[in-house]
């Protein structure tokens, strides 16, 4: 019985290339994602749903900005910082972007070392990723404080269209929450890696399931997604 | 089916073992996504370059269609690199890639709808309140 099931899986992983292969994988009552574990598939599906949430935020921002008859505040000036005695446009946002990209790089390497079962390097790189993430959230808190001090509110601001504040707080607030959850997620998994949970296949206290190094990749998927969303926010909200 | 399996086992034990190994790695992902570190470093470097480019679009104050097309170009390139390499979508089976990547493309329909909607709202506001921009 078990043998038959296994043989079926082997047979079904060899499919014709291209669209015919996709149709063969999806048709009839069977497992659609052949060589993808349930954990990874579910993370991807969650990220897909999260994509729709952020799409709705960016769309409502687009609609507000396109339909208002009041000029939209210039983000280049709003987010400028005076360093020394030079006013540099958008510099804080640029630094935040670089911090988040750096964290994506360390995360990608953590996944790599995870599959090589290098506990120390994986945990260290995950903690570095978490540190970059915490730095990002800190800079965002600074940015929020600065804007609130300058009089930006969800219902108005000194420079133009009132919807600027509500769009800004909604979009960056939701993204910042994602980063914060990601930092907690990273620290939790880094602790398990460091302790060697995935080498001895220790069972989780909550799920009672064995853990594998694949969870590092799944955590990475979430983290890269947070970076991905920032790419779109940076382009549409700050640069447009 | 069982006969075939037995035959395979009898004739080529090495093949059978090989299949089992492939299975084990497929189910538990013991090997997982293994790619050279240099690939990640190259992609990382490109992400920095592209981010710098998109920042420079603002720094030099480019305007109009040049600005918007450059922003979109750098955005799409960055997003593509992150999804394809960092999230390993380039190496996943097409069935998963299409299931995840196609639905967000449909958001573009929603974008088109909202563009028409906001044009209409803007028109009504201009007509009713008379302060065009």
C-alpha cells in the first residue's frame, strides 16, 4: 500500500515540460505541488493573500492621489533630511531601502548555510537579518515621529491633499508591522537552529511535529516578501 | 505495478535505491535549495545598484514619463531578482510558480478599473467644486 503510494509519487513527478506539465499536475484528484512540502506551499499561499492586501492598500492610495483636486505633497521634500547644512532629498528612505536589502542578502545566505547544516553560521546570519530588520523599524519610528511633529495626521497635513497622511500611515504602518513580526519569527527560528532542534529532529512544543532545516527557507520566504513589498512601496509611494 | 517494482528491484538494485533517495529528498527536503553563495552575492550587488539607480532618479529630479518608466523598470527588475533567486522561484516546479505568480498579475485589471473610477471622481470634483489642478 505504502509502496504503491510512493511509486505513484515517483511516476507523477516526471511530467512533460511547459503548459502540458502544469495541466498534468493540476488535473484529477491529486497533490498539485509534487516536490514542495506543505509548509512551503502554505507560506507561498499566505504570501499570495498578503500580496492582495498590499495591492489593495496601494490601489486605494493610487485612487486617492489620482482623484484629489488638491496638489499631492512632494515626497522628495517631505522625506528630506538636513545633514550638516545640506538638505538631501529622500535620504532616510534610501538608507532604509539599503538596510532592508542587506537583510535580504544575509537571509539568503542563512538559508544556504541551513541546508549545509552549519548551525552557528545559520543562526548568526538569521540574527544579523533580525538586527537589520529591527534597525529598519527603528528608522521608521523616527520617520513617523518626525512627520507627526511636523503636523501630519491621517486627516490632514500642512502641504496638500489630506489623504497623504492616511495613505502614509496605513501603508508604512502595515509594512512595519510585517517587519516586526518577521523579526520575532527570525529570532524564534534562530534560537531553534542554535539549539540544534533540526539536527536531533526535536518536536515543537506547540505543534508536536519534528522540525527540519526547511523552516529556515520558509522564514526566508516571508522575510524576502517583506523586502519585496518595500520595493513596491518605495517605487509607488516615495518615488512616484 | 507491484510486479514491476519487484522486477526493477531484482534487476537494478542501484536504481531502486536511487529512486528512494530522490523520494526522501523530495518529501523531507533534506537537500533543499542548494545554490552557490556567489550567485547570492551577485544578486545582492545588483539589488544595491538598482536601488541606487532608483534613488538617483529622485536625486536628479527627473520628471514626467522618463521618471515613471525608470521607476517602474528598476522596481520590476528588483522584484524579479528577489522572487527568482532569493525566494528560489526560478528552481521551483512550474505548477507552483504559475499558481503563485499569475494571480497577482490579475491585480492589473483592478488597477485599470480604479484608474477609470478615479478619473471619473476627479472630473465630478472639478465640475462640482471648480478647483482644477
